[in-house]
């Protein structure tokens, strides 16, 4: 007769988040923003390039879309 070993499962509780000073958190967010914004802008430019290359839209279409977004952001 084979004896099955009982497996003890540990509860995977997350440790409580450390409370950091707000200045540190803001600096961390600023650093992340500095990394992400150029990456995002590059990806948007690549998509715009592909849209124009495939003939799915024109430069004027992209220009009008940007103007529409600016209007929406200001409202």
C-alpha cells in the first residue's frame, strides 16, 4: 500500500505595502513617466506610419485626429 504524503499549503498572503513618503512616491512616478512617455510616443508614431504606408489613412486624417483629441482634452 502506497502512503500518500500530505502536502501542506502555505497561505500566500501578501505582505502589507510599506508606506513610503509621498516625495519618494512622486519621484518614483516621475521616473516611470519619463520612461513610458517616449516609448508610447514611439509606438504611436510607428502605428501612424503603418496606417499611411498601407493607405488606410492620409496625413490629413492623422492631423484631424490629433486636432480632435486636443479639442476633447480641453473640454
